[in-house]
C-alpha cells in the first residue's frame, strides 16, 4: 500500500490550494481517510476526516475553509483549501485507516505568504 501526496507549494494569504493523495494497493472507499498537518517542532494535527458512511469533519481552525473528499474512480483523497492563512503553513499528509491497519504518505509542503 502506498500513499503519495501532491499539490503542495506556495500560496498567498487568502488564496486557495488543492492537495491530492494518490492511493495504491487499496481502495479509498474501503477505508477511513484523513488529512493532517505538522509544523516544525509540533505534533501532527488532523485537520480533516472522512469516515466511511459518515459526513466529513474538520478541526476548528480549518472549518468552513477546507474540504476533504475521496474520488473512487481515481482512488485519491483530496483536500481543497481556501481562504488560506499564514498559520496554515505546514507539511500536509494523508493517511488511511481500517481495522488493524494504518497507512500514511510522506507529506507535501504548503507555504502561505502574507
């Protein structure tokens, strides 16, 4: 199983950026999927969750600005980020979880310029 994030880069404050996580080796429709972020020296924070059969949930700092989705046809987990703030800058990574198994990607850097 492999997860590979893409789409990171530099975005201006107030702008939008979309991240994608390509999954191979398992179907995104069979697992719970998450996007998290980590700043240097801090613990990873899960910002968006999409569990099977449930609506998406978001951490308070990103609620109303970020949208998580999965695309079964492309087998990807996506994160659309809007109205970005300098404090959104971090390494963003996706992970997939099912009973007894946990898979994660290496992450992609997001920088927000003010």
